[in-house]
């Protein structure tokens, strides 16, 4: 491809909306252009890279036993209502109506559509397992699309769905997908950390994310340097200090004038935070309405909203407003679950092992000493709802967690029967009995991965493409093209390289200076730059430079064909 014919242009400066380097390089190198917030056109260079990413993904999915299909972007809203996710997604789910006022969803993911396909086509256990995947465009009405292709409203994704007769078969497919994902990211030269994660609106009993560690990432990842356990902050398990066995002491009041926070109580009563019971008030949002929730957690811990939401089986949770607290007759700064009625009480699992805590007395300026669960109050739910933080002890070995920021590159889930039960997707087992299919789902954001490759492979001058993904193999630069003998030499080389099966981007611009051409070559970042100039021709040689190398070298014309094979491999 000649640069005089290439659609799109490089930019000297990044547009104002590009805050992060990988986003800036996407735009400056002429890979994509924004058409609306979170919506991008792929220009020829970017599209070539994306297709190579998709091909790597396709090869590894096929190798793992997947069969490629293509499902529609549009799906009837009834499918989403059948699964219950029309309400789960809320405004994030883009929808439209046709001329007959029938409502459709623009798929953010395709569990409903593929489950419907399964129940239409599979009858017997003899047809299982099935692994079906597609590479398709997805839509999500993100409240704040940002960071280029990392969080867009329209994006490319590979999603594979597996159907099984039993859990051991699901585990086998899950492990195969785990290995396939590792190979994909290795081939794309994107180093990832695998972390345990919350399943979110997808659901399921187990999931793992493949995270590219990056300061621009949206995910907080906690990593244990001791045992290697890693988890999203929404999921991480921490080891909670145990109070030890004590006799239960009598419940008694203590005046605490003006003492409203845990820190206040610690100073006033000279006790550690772990000897207090913290009260936090929430509203849980369900498809049927809202629910007031009183959360009781030890004072040295914080509430993890995601864990709380999962414990309640809610769509979402939020803190109560001051008006809602007053309407629920709760005493802010001096509340406890002792004596409460007509409100759901959720206790962190640290509380049952922590006797004789200080808690509010449900009246201003007074607290209780020696509050004990079961004796003095009961919880509707006891679960791990504590937020793990950097420095907290790992739940598996006790080593303090380290915190990293990261970008989710892929996510795999064990769905179980969540969708097959709701959508009645069954098969006949060996005894002729109907069973709900056991499902898994596995997604990689292909467009996000394009930016992830840049995030992992760049320097101060521009992109440094891996050979497997570079839009072209060679950046051929011609200098002094206004001289016929040089132009003829470069044209002949361009033809020879192209005929030899190499993908060549030829900078044939006559008006651009050598500095501009070299800067563009570094910005675009192809693996190998070959320069033909009056100076190199004086030595009957070609100047060759790897993108990541500090210096170029001169290769004699006669040796160039043989050296080229070695140069490309290196």
C-alpha cells in the first residue's frame, strides 16, 4: 500500500478527548476516528489489525473445539424478559421499536439468543457438549464512554457459549477455554493476570477475568505476593482477624455524648475498631421494587457493595438518603440491630466470631456495650460482605494484598443452569429424563484488545506492533524520490517485496521530509523499517531498522534478500 493512496492521516497532536497514551496513539496513528461518544470508525490500518486479532481468536476457539456461528444484533425483547435481564441491565440495554411497535434489544451479549438456539436444535445428551462462538458487534449504553476502545457504546467481541450434560464436562470446557485465552494473549503479546471476579449481570457460580495491568485501568485488582491469589476488588477474600473466645457479658448502656463515628468511639471508650459494630443503611433495588436494608459489620471493616448486592440477590444497592434514614426510624450515629423490626438485617460473617461489641443503642448519644448476635439480635442473612483493601491479609495465606489497576481483556464464566432454567432449555438424559443444560460463557473484547495491544506495546515515539498483528510487515521509506534513479530503485524493491508475499506500506510521498517520514514510521510502529536514500545508494546498500532498535544498520543490496528472512524473524 502506498501512503499517497492510504485513507486517513497521521496526527502530530492528539485530539483533546484522548486523555491516555494508548487512546492518543490510536487516533494519531490513523487507526480509528471517533464519530460519537463511544462510537468509532476503523480506518484501514486499524481494521487490518482488528482482523488479525479476530483471526488469532478464531484459530484458538476452533482449536478448543468451538464452532463459529453468527447471531443477530437485534433480538426480541421478549427473550430478555424471559431471562429477567431486561430489568437487570436497565438503561444500559439499548432498545428500539420497529414500525409495528415491536420492541427489540441491541445485544450487549448473547446468552438469551444462544439459549433459544439451543432449545430449538438440541434434544439429546448424545448431542452434547456444544461450543458455539461468534465474533460480533455489541452495544451498551454506557453512562460515561471513555478511554477510546476500552469502554465504548459499540464494540467488537468474541463470545463463546458452551452447553453440557453435567458439571464435570463444563469444568473440562472451562479449563480448555482458560488455556485458549492464555494462548490468545500470548500470541497478541498482551501480558495478563488471571483474577477471580464477580459475575455481574451475566451471573454464574464462578468466573475469572484476564487483566492487563495498567494505570489507566478501571478495575482494582488485589494480588497476593505470597501465594499468587489474585481477585478483583469486588470479589477478593480477606482473612479477618478473630477476636477469640470470650464469655458473653451482660448488655449495658453507656453515655456517649457527641460520639457518632467508629473513630469517635475508639477514642472515647479507648477500644479498637474491631470491638465495635458498625451500622450502614442501604436501599436494595429489586425488579419488584426497593427494600430497606440494615447492614451490620465489624468496625474495622468496610462494606463491599457488590458482595452485599449478591448476598441480597438484588439488581443494585445504594446508600440511604438522610430522608430515607429518618423515614425508617433509624438513628444515624447511634444505630444497632438490637430491637429492630420490619427491616432486612445483613451481617458480615466476621460478626458471629466477635463477642461483646460496642454498638448503638438506637437513641441519641447512647451506645450499648457487650452486644452479641443471636443473643441480642438476629440477622436475616450472614455472609462475607467485607471489602478487601491493599494491605489486608490474603484470605488464603494471610500475606498482605498489593493493589494494581488493570483493564479487563477477557472474562470466562461458569453459568450453570441460570439461563436454561429460566428459558426452559432442556435435553433428554440417558434415562430419557428432561434435564436443564449446564452452560458456560466466555468473552474477549476484540476491539478493546486492539487498544490493549497498544497499551502493552509502545514507547515515547509511538506504537511497537508485534509481528503477528502489525497492519503491514514492512514500512518502506523512499528518500530523494524526485530523482528518477532512486524512484526506480525503490519501486523495484516495493514490487519485489510485495510479490514475495510480504505486506508493505510504502511511503512514496515526495513532499514529506525525511524527519516527517521517520516520525510517521515510528508512530505507526511497523516491525521493520527499510529506507532507500541517496546516501544508502552511494554504498550500494539499504538502511534497515527494527522498530524497537535504537540504531539502524546498512545491508548491502546483494545480501538483502537472504538477510530479510532473518530480519523479519528477529
